């Protein structure tokens, strides 16, 4: 099993985290600390869940499902940023592209793992 850092989904999530950190620095003061920190912590938790999923085959589907829940929260926070005009249009476009890519990769990884588990649990009859 390779390192989580080598997975394309982790690299994409890390780039999203970097975008969030850069954007947070430009937030108005009344949003920067509480809201910006929540945004950053949600992104960090998503990175953490990818690492957990990568290192634990028996619990991989569970971690990937947890990732999707946390990622939905992150998407909601990013939508608020967009609606409040806390991030510019170019950053918004970059974020949307990354979100789409990350979500597709995680769902594909989860579905593949779940199908492998199903195949392994079905034993051929003698």
C-alpha cells in the first residue's frame, strides 16, 4: 500500500487546502478567524480521512463515507464564501473544479473497495 501523499485524490485535496488558506488570509476580519478556521479545519479533517482510508483496508469504506459527510460540510462552507463574496471568481472556479475531481475520485475509490469486499465475501459453492 503506497503513501496517502502519493494518491492523486490526496494531492488534489492538499491543493484545495492551500487555496483555502490563501483565500482565508483575504477574508474580512469578522469572517477570517471563526469562519476561516472552521473552513481550514474541515479541509484538514478531509486530508486526515484520506490518510486513514489509505492505511486501513478493513475500515476503508467507513473512512471514505465519513470523508463524504465532512466534505459536504466543507462544500457548504465554500458555498457561503462564494455567496458572501469572500473569494473571487477565479478562486471559486478553481475550487469548484477541485471539488468535482475530489468527489469523483473518493466515490470511485469507495465503490471499488465496496465491490472488492463483496467479491471477497462471496465464496463459490463446491
